[in-house]
C-alpha cells in the first residue's frame, strides 16, 4: 500500500507490474521521468515489432529458410514479438500512474509477458542444443535436426513455459492503493516477503541460471569437438559453415545474458538486501526488453541469408546482386538425385556466386 502523499513509479519485477513509492521526488520529476521512460519503451517496442516481424516473414516466406535451426529462430522471434505487445500496457500505466485495464487484463498481460520471457531463454537453450548436435554429432544430426521435429520441440517449449509460470497466472491481480489508484501486481499469500523471496529465487533459477548453465555446457563441448577434429580430412570446409552459424547463436545467447543479468541481480538485491532504486530498476527492465529488438539486428549482421532476405523485403536489392530468391540447392539435389543428401545438407551450403552468361546468381548460406 502506498501513502497518500507519495509519488509513484511504475516498474517491472520478475515479469509483473508494480507501483512503487519514491517519496523524495516531486510530482513534476515523477511525471517527466515517466514520459522519458515511456518514450524509451515505445522506441524499443517499435524496433522490436518491426525487426521480429521481418524475421518471421522471411522464414515463412522463403522455402530455403525453413531449416531446423531457423524454425527455432522463428519460435524465438514469435516470443519476442509477443513480449513487445505488453509494452503498450506498461507505457499507458506509467503515464497514468495506475492500472486502468481491470483485473482480467492484468492477469492476462502479466501471464503473456512472463511466458514469453521464459520461452525466449528456453528457445536459446534449444538453439544451443541444436548447435551441439550439428557439430558434435553430425551423423545423428540428419535424424534429429528436421523442421518437423523442430516444430514439436517448439510446442514443448511453450507448454513447459506455461507450467513454469503457473504461480504468476494464479497470483496476478489488481489491488487498490491508499490514494485510490489501482496497482497490477502479484498478491502473494502471507507471509508475503518470504513468499516473494521464494518466487524471485524460483524465477532466477528457472528463467536464467539453469538454462545458462545448459547453454554454456553445450558450447564447451562444441569447442572441445572443434579442436579435436579440426585437422581431419573434409572438416575444414564443413567447419567454416558450422562456425558461422554457431557464432551467430553464441552472439544471440551472449547478448541475452548481458541484457537480462542486471534485471535478475536487481531483483535479488531488492529482496535480500531490501534496497530499492527506482531508476536502476527501470534501466534493468528496459535493458531486458531491448534484448527482444537486438536479435533481428544480430541476424542481419551475422547471417548472409537473413541479410539478403531483409534487403529484399526492404527493397534494398541494389545492395545485393541477386534479384531473385536463391535457388534451393538442397531440394534440387534431392529431386535430381545427382548428389548425396549429406553433401547438400542446408547447414553446409556456403555463400558463393555463380556467373552464368555474364549474370551473377547468388547462392547463400542456409542456416
């Protein structure tokens, strides 16, 4: 409950909204801060929606993009897109200094926000396992790394995320403040502080620490494997294409850790040290949301296929010589049966150009 004469800041803690007191600030300072933070959220939301919409479009639009790895990336983009949809509610509440949308929408928004937070890290975990199978077990990769299996895994990720966020679905609701405003938050049973401490540890373990440990283990095994087989015959050509894909996934994971680690540190400090700084909390939340708009930028810089696909839908074809969609050489090889399936695995195609009759036709790397 808030005292009547206190000013308030809307902030996010562990995926839920809360109105917090900040008694030594003036109303003008509070309003100005809310406007600035709302503007930053709006920019992040706009960039995130546009970028992830492009990722979703190019994977669904072009047949050559429908590989197992890209199906996992598609799932990550969908989660980031849905996460951005909760930002308008955050902005509105920040400007109004209370929750005006009712109890039902409160529970729905917090649940959708939370499920996409957890789905994002689980998608990255699955992507890392996919990289591990592709590099460390290349023979078994053909059996397990198929779009059909990837879709089933994605469905399992969403179902598991729903199970993990059940406490948020159960305890999310609205509550009146002493000044008549309404807060959208998690109403824990008594003793509330102890329950909140348990909840913060639970979200930290399930939404950050355990997945990051699994991801790190995957990349340690990948690095060991690459060093062991680096000199084997035929590996050098394969290593080049696998390294590009693995590097992209590693960068996406690294950016995720950088963006979300401050958020979880702030929550742990708030609960166990009982020191709260509204500005630091806001910055940690903004940084977490910014991760969702960073992924499409990473794809554009680190993947030739995504770069060319983005250029195509943005009408920037002058930046690339290819005027048509690159040929799906994997499908062509299967139809003609002139080459073996292993020789034309999508992940092993490297970027090059074939000149025919003076025209350059680009053949791009498929993730």
